[in-house]
C-alpha cells in the first residue's frame, strides 16, 4: 500500500487499514478543514477495525444477495461502517471539527462462506483485476452518479463533470448512512485495489489495470507507480492505493509477504 499528500494539499487526510488477520482492508478519505479530515479518516479506519474484531456473530444474521451469495462478514462490515458513522458524527460536535467526515471503502474476506464483502460510503473505490480485466465494484455516492442512474447524463460525461466530487453521503456527515454492498466469490489470482479519488480521478480504469499488469505481481511497486502517475497528472489531491492478491488455499505466502489472502 502507498499513500501520498500529492502536490497541492498541505496535509494527507487519507488513511488506510491493513489487517490480514481479520481479512479486512480499507481506505478512507477525510473531509473537513484544517486537521478535521485527517482525524475523521483515522477514526473511521480504527472504528471499523475495532467493530469487525469485536462483533459477536451470534447477534447477527447473514446477508443474502440477489444471486444467492451468503455472508455473515457482510453484515459485520455494514454494522462496522454504521458504527463509524456514529463515532465520527459524535466527534464532529466539537466546534473545531464541525462538518468533518470521511469516505470509506473496505474489503472483508468471509472465510466461512468463501465470499468477499465490498462495502463503501462515498466515492472511495474498489476495483478487481481478474485475468487481466479490471472491473469497478463500487458505485460512487455522488450527485453525478445519481444523475447517471437517472439517465440525466451519459456515463462518459460523469468523469469530466465539474460536479463529480459532490458526494451524497459520507461517514460522519449525516445521521445515518446506507453503505453500498457487493458480494462475490474471490478466485486465486484476483487482485483487489482500494483507492481514494486522488488516484482514480486522474487515471482511467484501463490505465490502472495496465500499471498493475506491468508490475508483474509486485504489488508494492504497482502502488508506488499509481501514486507517481497520479502526481505526474497534477497531484491535486491526496492519493492512496492498497492492493491485495488472492492466492489458493494451499499456496503459502511468499516470504514475509502479508499482502495476499488465501481463498
């Protein structure tokens, strides 16, 4: 994983969480002036981690999606994002932190059900690269994306719209959030990318996929190159990239590498 302040901002308000023991990976992009955004993103990451680790599964019922995929981890992840919203919102009552919030995107690998849950709030994104093809697994919670769904603008117009950064929900900025949720069965060789808009705004998905492909399995190099390329395109925002590769259950991790998950 890599995170960088970019070439314009005074501080890095992105945060990330890398918790392979929990099967949990997340990126958060803070909102708010001064240091409030940095506080919000760090609080969101830590709250989600703590909630996922502490949740008593006996109190939860599994999520079942339209395709019949089942995951108890998905329920844990949604509950954790909702708890993060409450914690950040409460902290934002401090006048010095008024209006702070954070976008969040997270992966939680549910080993019991053989499913990965993708949860997000805001416009931080998750991509999956499978057999050389990249797919975006999250749908931005933005005004522009809402217009696309309503047919008011074409998808290709969304990428250049001056309103593309107007988010419709974020952790901590409203009384309740409705996290986006996607379930799928991961396959050995899959690579998942979590990224703040400092990366996915200046880079097209096919460019992102090409960078990861050219790194030939070196995930740290791929993250570094994505950040470098975002900065070459202006570096107008903080940029964070976190990559996770899925390996077969009988395939041991390479050395001390903990950026892989057995599936």
